[in-house]
C-alpha cells in the first residue's frame, strides 16, 4: 500500500518536472530568444502559468489518462465476442488486473478497480467453464468480494469436489465458505 502510494506521487512529480523543465522552459526560451528577442519584460507571470499548467497535466491529466485506459479496456472486455480466443482474453484480463497496481491509481482506487475487474474476470471464466488453478484463484477472489453471491460458490464447490484429496489451501477455502453461510 505504501509502495503504490509512493509510485502514485513520485510518478506524478516526475511527469510534472519533465513537463516543467522540458516543455515549459523551452516555451520560455522560445519567447525570449526567438519570438521577442529585443523586448525586455518580466516573465514571472509566464513562469508561474507554465508551472501551474505543467502541474495540472502532471497530476490531474495523468490520472485521467490512466482511468480512461482502464475503463476502455474494461469496456472492451465486457463486450468480448464468445468466438474470441480464450487465452487472449485471459491475458487481457490479467493485464487489466495488473494495471490496477500501476502508478495511475492510489491504493484505494486501484483496489476498487481491481474488485470490478476480478468480478468481470470471474464471470468470464465461469462462462467458458475454466477450472484451472488460476481460475480457482479468481473464483476465490470474486467469492470473497461477494460471499452471498452463489454464482461463484457453486463453481468453487464443483472444482473442490472432484474426488481427489484436498490441499491445505483448498480446505481453508472450504472453511471460509462454510463460515460465510
């Protein structure tokens, strides 16, 4: 949580500084040396305007771009064709979930988006009937987000009741499921 918060602020500060020193002072140089070479004026107001604009783009616009990328990917995955290659769609879901850990989001916002992505991913895995260990992990995460929702409990029980001996993690999962009832 602290790591993601540091990434969040450090990335925004870095983008802002790059904009200020790279773009901002280039504009200021252009004004002084190219556009108005023989004019003397106090450029403090221009400097502050450049700093404020660069801070806006470094902090606010950077976050807006991240949220837009997330929601574009989420919208695409909601309307995925059933004829699409399941492995490609799974990789896109995995990328979406890992994107929620990026510096675009504060930890709480990333967690909310991750929950949304996990529920959608679990629905997709349920629709294709996936019973791999990774699918089991996603079903567990989705079940823990909404324990009263039986659509994730049933596939978990079906996977766990395949007539083999359960591992310790699977037995712990069964205990959690019984506690939720």
